[in-house]
């Protein structure tokens, strides 16, 4: 069952990549480029999970699996800056201040460094079969997933401002849904539901970007 879900998520992220590439082709926004980077990371993650059984345990799958972990820690934090840039395009007052840009850069970089320090510095992978899917998992990892919590959490909080000022509640609601999905007690259910909600979350951000690009005053319509 999980194998088919990962294939479905891979195709869904591929569609989002194409959608994002179209948006980038129309208007070269930093936010669009960063959303494409984040989406590529989760696309690659699900692609390797889909191919794991076919490739088999060994040096090849191990090498293909390393970027799964690197991309997550290095790419995902920049969704924070993408959210700032969307707020700036929407005309939100706080995002128009010059200092806001550098604060967004600093926070994104700090979260990335924290991810590297807590997840990549001592990364050790071992093969494991979960729900019939062969994958390489990180061994000896302790502590909460800082990068995911902080990155998605800050974007979700920013979604409240979009709800209030632009009457666009979907970023906030999709972010809350991700946290609910990731808190489910059953691991297999959490992976299935949580992954689906992550697709939804990124889709909402891309649709937000599309509406920002189309709005004359920068506000979603």
C-alpha cells in the first residue's frame, strides 16, 4: 500500500514542479524559485522511496538516499524566505521594511544550520523495510525534527496575516492540517496522511503565488 502512495506523491510533486516552472517562466519571483527548490526535495524523497524495492539494498541505494536527507535539511528552511517574499508581494506592511528581508534570510539560514548540525553532521544510514518499502533510514537520531517544525510553523503563522489582511485563510489552514497529520499516533497512518497534507500545503503556496502574480496590487484574488 505504501509503495503506491509514494508513487502517487511522486507524481503529485511532479505536477507541482511543472506548475511552478510555468509560474517561474511567466514571472521570475524568488519565492517561486524557492518553492520549486523545496518541492524538488520532497519529489526526490518520494521518488527514491518508490524505487527502493527495485534498486535493492546496497551502495547504489545508499548513495541515492543521501540527497533525500541533505535536501530536506538544506532546502526546506528557505520556505521561510519564500513566505516572506509572498508577504512582500501582497503588500503587507511588515514585509516592506528593509530589515525584514535580512531577518528572513537570517532565520532561514539559522534553521538550515540547525538542521545540518542536528541531522547531517553525524548522519549514518541503514537499510530498513517499513510497510513493504525498502529505504535507508537515519540511525541514532534524537530530538524533534527542528527544520520541519520551525519552517512549516513560521509559514503557518505568516498564513494568519494572509487570512487577516488578504482574506486568504488557506496557508494557515493547510499548515495546521500538516501539524495535525504529523501528530497522528499510528506511524504508518501518520506517514500516509502527513505526506498527503504536505502535498496540499505546497500546492496552496503555489496557488497563492499564482494569485499574487495575477493581482495588480499584489494581493491574492
